[in-house]
């Protein structure tokens, strides 16, 4: 049986860094991956304008369906913990940007008497200018979703 793997994010726009996170999660867990996509309210705290949850979740679903040929389990999350306090995952896949959140998740899990989840930190994908590809940089018009300078 494949280990259960969790991954969460806003995925707006879906870029090469997100795809690397998804790829690592699927390598670890196969079809036993749960992807939490932030609800609109949570996503808008970070970015003023984001596509609605349904569209962002569908973009993730389409990417996985096209590349791996299966329908992933996608859940809506409205806090930084998602399902990680309820479900015993073996792995939590994070970026350097969300690593601190993973540490908080494990702290909360310990408080609840649950075993910690193994954290897998995936390095940033770098743009042409050797800086990380990020949604903020894309939305600011610095780079495209592939990391090419605009």
C-alpha cells in the first residue's frame, strides 16, 4: 500500500514550482495523495485577485490527469492545517516558503497526541534570473509561469 501524502497550496497561477511539488508528492504516494487547495477567502488574504477555488482545483486536477492518468483527491482547505490534524499522513510535501507551516502542523499534532508527519522540503524551481519562480513574481509581471523573464 502506498504511503499517504499531503500537499497544500493556492496554486494560482499553476506554475513550474507547483508542478515540481505535485510531482514529488505523486512519486512518494502514487494515487494516495491528497491535495489541499485553499478556499477563496484564505487565498485572497495573500493575493487580492485569485481565480475561484473551483477553477484552481480543476487546473491541478487536469495537470495530474494529463501527466499521470488518474483523478487526484483534492480538498478545499480554509486554514493552514487542512486535513493534517485529522488524517495520519506519512509525508507532507512543502516548499521552502511553507516549511514553517509544516513545523507548526507537527507541533499541533504532538499536542493532539498524534505522531508527526515526515516533512519533505522541495527546493524552489528557479527562473531564468536564478531567483525562485513564485506566484507573486508572476502576478507582478516579472516572469511567466515557466520562469521566463517578461
